[in-house]
C-alpha cells in the first residue's frame, strides 16, 4: 500500500501553504518531491511525519494513519540542520539512534559501516563544529538513518554539497533503496530527481501539478527532444541550420554550443530532420531522441500560470496546466 496522501491541505492564517494535495509513494522506491523554494514541500513532509497536523485530508502508511506509525519507523533529515556542535560525532549519533530504540551494539555496527561508506571515519571523534559544512551534512544524514527506519524523509539533502559529497550521498540513497527503504526527498535541483527517482511529484505554490513514474511524467508534455548536430558546425548558433524549422512540426527549442535541441511531436518528425540533413549532404555528428527532462516538464507546467514569470531559454513545450494529474505507467526509466 505504501504512503498515501489524500486531499491534504494546510493553511497558516490566510496563507494556503498546501492545497488539496494527493499522491502515493510506492514502498521500496525513491520518490522525488519537487518544486521551487516556498512551494509547500517542507510543510507536506512535516505533515507526513506528524510534526504538524493537516487541516484536512488523510495520510496513511500501509493503511494505518501516520499518527499511529511508531516514530522509530521514520528517519528525517530536516532542511534546518540540528546537531549538537560541541558533541563528538560518534557520541552524538549513538545517542540519537538509541533515542529511537536502537541498541548500542546495532547502532555501533551501523555507524562503523556508514562512516566508512561516506569517507568520514577519521572524523568520528571530532566535535561536529570542527567539520566542514559538507561533512556536517553527512552526519545529519546518518542521524536520520542509523536507527534503521523504514521510511526516510530528506528535505533538500543535496543543498550545499560539493560534487564529490553529492555523489557519495547519491550512492547512499541507492544503497538504502536496495535495502528496501522507502525514500522521499525534496529538491529544487531537478536533475538529481531525474537521476535517482522511480517516481516524482511536482508541487507549485501549494498545489500538486503532476505526479507519477519518472518516464511517464517526462512523456506527459506530448513531445520529444532531438539533440542534433552536424560536422563543421562547432558553433550551432552561427551554423546555417535555418532549414530545420522549415520541417513541419519541428522547432528549435534551444541552441547549445555544438548542437541544437529540437522539439518534435514524434519519431516521424525526428526522422524527417535526419533525412533532410542527409539529402543536403551534411555529416550528422549527433542525433539522439529522448523525452523532455524533468526540468523541462516543470517549466512547461508553471510557465504562464498567474503570478509566475517566464524564465529559462526557449519556449515551453506543450503540457496541461492548472489541474493535478496522477500518472500510472511504465516502470522503465
């Protein structure tokens, strides 16, 4: 059954933080909760954790109300970090794990394993305040997982991490998934979600825009993207490729340094570009067909809504806006 959020709303005074949000998280999967700052992600996560109560709607885990789920079943990495700065890393993590009901032996075994996985064993006896920001974030992450919870909720876990630490964190996510954990994480870095997640939900200004499996969400805009380049045109912007937009239903979505990204309705239109390039005697150096990225889907959903500015490059690809949609489909990524 998993985690089921149904028609959940939350207001603070006259401010509608979350407005009639519904989605489902499949057990044992990584779920990305996506949106800009202030979209309602943190409020929703805190309602899942029963830190704050929803004004209306229901939240259940495997059929039981979330308020009845034991606290030790949850692991939470808040966006606002909360460690004891002068307390040693190992002392602090063992203390927190035991508060959640883990035995000292089990917590110690898990701690030794994860310190090694995250390459911070040498920091185990140091006070947290002596660690770098990235390593402090790793310690906060360990505080959320060391008691072996079933549901892991991470609020902006990649915020402030350098590329090396971010890759270590992603590897940890995949390891936890392989152990059967259900992972929900929020982010406004949408590339991370596309890389890691089975399922995503996009929330904007408190309203759910779309949710479903990653590939189905990427398909939802009704277009495909062709990365197209030809020889002797290292600078795609100055290359004579104006003929491309003369092909029916094809338009240039973005100009990259060495290729174009074309928006096409289907593979037939994409093949028409390739055939025309060959007819013109051009040497095609790049021709990849894919679905729009999660970032493109997000932009296509929020652009043009009242109160939202036009951002980014190129025009948005066609997508339904305004209404929530829950998609069920292929498990392919």
